[in-house]
């Protein structure tokens, strides 16, 4: 069974369904900082004045 799941025929079919690779817009640490800032603002923990 494992040979069937990892065989070239099934892998080719699965790879055909996957989307093309995309570059990240933001690195994970920056994204975490953005989410934390927005969550803090929504919870009223952070006040940002423009």
C-alpha cells in the first residue's frame, strides 16, 4: 500500500493539482507582529492615534 501511495503515478497526479509556489509577502516574524498589533488594538490594549 505504501508503494502505491508514494509511487510516481499518484505523485504526478497530486503535484498536478497543487498550486504553483508563491513567494511570501511578509516573513513570519513580521506577520506575527502585525497580527499581534491588530489584536491588541481590537482588544483595546493598544491605542494608536494617527
